[in-house]
């Protein structure tokens, strides 16, 4: 039995609404039992339906799938509402700078980031892992086999990016981060970064300290269980849907 176009469009809308993470075309087609071309046609119709002026939300492609987002003209109102529900995710300037290095140099090791930034970043990397903005990407095949880091799907969702090719210029990154991370007052206060003993042997002790920090925090290569300080999946969905990841 074929599904009427309007019913198919409504089903796609329900799937995207119910999904905690961006729903992919394969997932939508499989759930509906139709060819991907048919699912994509229904998806395009749904996206067009939300483009009219009196709609406050839209369907956008992000992180390889589709998800509901608030429209840019409503971000200020929605951001104030979300701020009343939970504290915004804020980053210190050192954390933001480290995240930028990882985003533009990935995959990259902690010793390589140390060299670029001139300070030990073990603690900052642990924070970024806990906030699920980065993840591990195996180990580099060099002496000591240091851990490689890359940005995560959560990073794409927070910043409203479909893929890494949409990364802005480094000059624009800080402004994008302030909007995406929901900090109206700007970047979180910076705490002094002092050189530590781990810096004395780049590539060996610095990475060992980072590996120890990950073990102590319970991190694994599969970082699906990370995020004790991050919102749970329902809160992530609400925050993402509320446009927390949208560039201003």
C-alpha cells in the first residue's frame, strides 16, 4: 500500500521531531519503508513548508542528518528562555583556543597542541571531552603513540554545521562560539595557564598525564557515555532545537 504524499510528509516531520540526534536519510527511509528518493522528496516538501514567515522553526541539515531549529530572528527570545532553564555551556578562552586548534588541525595530539599554544593543555582537553565537544581518534603511529583528538558530532550540532567543510575562518570562530555556546556576556573568565612539569618533555610526559586524566575520568575511545557536566540527551535536543548551535 502506497502512502499519500501528505501522510509521508507528516511521518517525516514526526520522525525528525522525535529524534534526539539529527535523523539521517537512511534512517527516515528505513522507518517509512520507502526508497530514499521518495523519503528525500517528502523531506524537501517538509523543509519548504517551514520556510514561510509565520513559522518559528525550520528543518535544517546538520551533522549528516536533519533536525528542527528555531529561525535566526527568534534566537534572542529563545536564548533568554533557555538560559532560564539551565546554565549555558561556557568555555574559557584557553578552552576556546584549544578547541579551535583541534577543529582546524584535526586529528591532532596533545603534544602538538601544546607546541602550538605554548602551554600544557591536558586539563583543557579533559574539559572539552567532558563537554563532548571533542572525541578521541585513535593513536598516532609515532614513538609513544599519543592519543589523537578530533571534534565530535556534538561539536557540529552546537555550532550548527553540516560538516567540517562549513567551518568559518579562524577570525570568525570566536564570534561564532559566543553565539553557539549561549554566552551573552562573552567568553568565560580565563584562569591563568601555568607551565607544568609535563611540558618539560613534549610528546611523552604531557601525553601520559593526559592519558591518566582520561582514565581517571572514565573516558574511553567510545565517548558515548561522556558528559557528566553536559546536558542529558533530552536537554541536548531541547538546546539544539532552540537554536543554541545557530550562528548569529
